[in-house]
C-alpha cells in the first residue's frame, strides 16, 4: 500500500441508521412545512375554540421544527468514519451536519483534548469541537491509543501541588 493513500481505521455501526433517521426527519418536516398552510386554514375555519386551534397549530410546529433540531443536537458529535493518512500522519473524521451531509474534520493527535467534564455523547474534543468516538469500532486499536493520547505518560497531579505556601 502506498504511503499517501487513506486507510479507514474507524467505522461506526450506527452511521447508516443516523443518516436514514435524519433524512426521514428532514423529509417529514418538509412535508409538514408544505402542508401547514392547508392545515391552518382547515383548523382555523372550523368550529373549534381558538385555544384548541392554537394548541393544534403549536403542536404541529413543535414536531415540524423540533424533531430535526433535537436529532441534530443528539447526533452532531457522532463520528461515523475516521481515515488515516500515513504520509502526513493526519486523521480525517467524518460527521453528519444538520442536512445529513458529510462534514470532514482533519486533525492530528495533538489537536485532541480530553475535557475535564465530559458532555453528553462526548469522548474527546477535536479542535474545540466535542465528538463521540466508540473505542470498540476501531479496526486497529493502536490508532485509538494514539488519538486519545494513551501512548503518552499520564500526568496525575499538578506540578504546583508539591510546593508549600
């Protein structure tokens, strides 16, 4: 294998499911947006009370706009693929954006930080962007060890801890 070729070192098992559910959510939201004028005319011209009509319209808006936003907030950190370029010793991580299109993040192990307080679905941060990486999905565990910095010595205490005041 040539040294400038990409090697896939990580494949997430939920990648296709996440893409499919995001596409379905965007499609149903688009249908909801297109059908809202017709639904509003029907609801508002009926004999229902204004509070019931407003409730129905509000629920429609929440589901139309809320589900894709909620899905994006949950899945935006999920890395679906990582490629390794041996020539440059760089990695390219792939995540899905709001519209279920692939977005690439190029990084080196030096760009990785481990936050002291991990957020929901967060393993580490690549260039200040929180991401979720499943250690079991790496095809070669040596890359996981290198990316997470487990090949370097651990620093357990702050250097200032031993100084007396």
